């Protein structure tokens, strides 16, 4: 039996142009108004006592769109904590 990655089995081949749902976590707070600039991702702010984080969840049309979202987060100066592929759309 093949292992699993996220919720997909490793025998399901992902291509660069496949749409996929991602969960991206960054340190800091992103205003939900930024959703359109971040590919329409749903923005959830996670408040903690000393440090806040933001979770972005949504379908990304392909790897190029994912890179665009990550570059926008970098340009905003937000450290990326994790990027998790959930499942093919």
C-alpha cells in the first residue's frame, strides 16, 4: 500500500497545472480585505497571547498561482510557517 501525503495517496500524481486546496500559515495578521489579492483564499486570524498568526485556506488553480500567493506574503514581510496541500480539486 502506498503512503499518504496530506489526504492524497502518493500514487495520485499531482501536476504543476492541477488545482489543489492549500492551507498556508503565516506569522502575523492579514486583514480579510486582502483575500482577493491572495487568490481568493479564506483568511482566518489566529490570536495568541504573545503572537498572532493567519491561516489562508482555499483552492489554488495551479503551482504558478501558489507561487504568486507566496510571493505576495513575502512582499508583505510575513514569515511563512507552513504550506500544506490538502487534496486535488
